C-alpha cells in the first residue's frame, strides 16, 4: 500500500485548456456533450485573454514550485478551431510568453483545419492532433455534422495537408467502434503517415457500460479488436507508427513508466481549465455523473496545487482495492479512473477489466516468446 501511495503524482505536467466550449460536429459518442455531465451548457463559448493570462500565471507558479523545466499545454474543446485564427493567435501569444517552456499542442476534429490555421500553428510551434475513426464508413458513423452529413472528406484533406508539413503533426486519435474492422481502421490511419495513433476506448463505466461491454461477463470484445491491431502493428517488417496504448503496455511490462492516461498504476498528472477559468479534473470523468470533474477551484484565485487537496481527487486515488492482488496491476493500474465508476464511487476495477487483462496477457506473451527465441 505504501508503495502504491508513493507513486501518486505531486505535480501536474499536462494542462488541458478548453479554449472553446462548443463543437461544429454532433458526434454521438462524445463524452463532453453526450455524457452525464452537462456543465458545458453554462460556460462561455471561448476562453478570454484574461483567463488565459491567469492560466499562464498559474502554470508558471506551479512549474516554479515543483522545479519543472517544461510542461505540456493542450488546446482543447469543444472544437478549439471555432475560436478563429485571430483569437487563437492572442491566446498562443500569452501562453508562449510563460517563463516555463511550454510544449504546445491542439486537438481538433480537423473540419476547419486549413492553411491559415496550419501557418499559425507553425509560427508558434504547435503540434496538431486530429480525431479520425478510420475510413469513410467508420469515420462518418459517428463524426457527423448537426445536419447529419459526414465529415470524412474534409478531415482527410486536412490530415493530408498536415502530414505534408510533417513537423507539426502530433498524430491521430481514433475512438474504437467494435463494428469497424480493426485492421482496416489501422491501415486507413497509417496511410496518412501519422507519427502516433491513439486508440481511445469509449468512455463508459459500470453504471453506463460502453457499447458491447456487458459488465460481469467474461467476453473481451475490446481486447479482441485491439489484439487484431496489435498483431498487425507488431508483426510489421518495420515500425510504421507509435501506438500509444501498445507502447505504454510494452514499457510497463519492461519495468518502465506508461506516460499514457488510463494505463499504469500512476494516475495521469493532467489538469483541465474550462473556458470560464474553472479548474477541473480529467474531463473523461464527465462520463460518470454530473459534476464529477468539478473541484470548485478557479485560476483567478487558486493555484493548481490546490487540486491535490480536493476530497476524492482522482489524481490522488490509488488503484482499486479489488485489484491489488492482480498480477497485471503494475501494467493495468486498475484502468482509467472514469471507467471504474459505479454508484458509490471509483474504488472498483475498470469496466474494461477482462479486456485489459487479456490484452496485457497477449502482448506479454508475444514479447516473452520473442525474448525466448532471442536467448535460444
């Protein structure tokens, strides 16, 4: 128990800024707008320059207090590009003026990503991640406009332009849908030459299970899907891209750290600032219940260190008590905190527990087999 507690983070290294609180798509799997927490309805559309200056001050304050030489700052939403180039430029100018070095990035649905934005991001050294769920059918099943039109063609064109610039391409984020062929999805994504692919498990929990995941049953549909991708990725003649969930599991199996939220025994050192300056926990917690990410703190008056003192703060939660005898705890960590929720709290294994167990077993088995052959 002492070992587990010692691993909990003492500082934040990633700051997610909700620079725009609305979106130009109506994705039915969106955890911000379609989940239990609906606090976005009462927030201003955009983060003001005044709030951004308070954020910059608090990040510098936090970095100085903890001796951090650099931090990660992610522009998020909603859809951050709805701010428009002029307002984003003003925010980026403020964030680029901090004393601590900031690794700036933006996560976008790609619909509005054009040369004006790409030039702006090149100017400020902002790396760009784009959400893309595979080919046209896979992508447009969920990522549609409010008029019901697909967004694939616009996103593909944007990703191609982004990939041509290469240096600012952070990668692609894909939400897993069991109805899509996993290898087809993977090969569509790598056709755009991303430096990294992030496969996101749909944010569900014991109270609201993700599609195809029946709590209490031993089936492993998400592991089966990801294993098909892993075998294609791992068996390639050369490394085609980084896949964060696989790289995290491999690192943990080899005794290193994860660096990926939701994998590993250490809670991710991530904090969110909403468009009104509210300081919140990981916004994936929006899938649990209304108000789950709330801390009651605000950048205008509170330091980021105050999050650690919030009762029940997710970033201070150790792995679930039921997981502590599991042989894969040091890799799984109990799964993403948001996926552990059921009435009464978060001290439960992930709703994806059987999937995570099988995925780790499979990856560990492939690596162990390769190591045994090397020794022979």
